[in-house]
C-alpha cells in the first residue's frame, strides 16, 4: 500500500478493528468483487490462468493477476509453475482456502434468500 494510505486515520482504524474482530479480519481477506468468485471456481479443483479468465467474464487479466497474487500472499491459494515450454501455471486452494467452502456455501444460501426477499419476482 502507498505511504499515504498506511498513514491515514482510516487505515489505522481498519487495522485496529481487524486486530480486535476476526470477522472484520476475514472480510478484508475474502472481501472484494472477485475473491469469492475465484475461490468458488477453485473449490472444484486446480485451474490455469486462462481457464479462470474464461470462467469469470468481466474480469481483466490485470485484475485477475492482482487478485491471484493477493490470494497467494494470504495463503488462500497456491501457485504451481511447471517447467515446460510454454510454461504451465496452475492455481489451487490451500487447506485454509478449502476451509472457506462452508462459508461460501452459506453465503450462497443467504444471497438467494436475501435476493428473494428484496426481489420476489426473481
């Protein structure tokens, strides 16, 4: 993060809240537009970058790269590079990443219920 963001009051508040509240800490790691989508696809097994890109319409290659790096940094996914020509890279959930399965399934149930409540015609 930039120096400005790290020194802001907002950033300090987020850090303090993350330290005190595990739910907030978790939401910082798995929150965001693409993180859960990527993890949901990887619940089915290893995928290559191109496969993930095709399964997630609307995500740019740059954004997918950034999200995969973030997930790898947080040990949610692992990245395996095979010494082949052309190089082959596969992404898969780590053990702690697979532990998100029940969370993702519960969010799916909650999302459907909430969507039905808000827009019963769907």
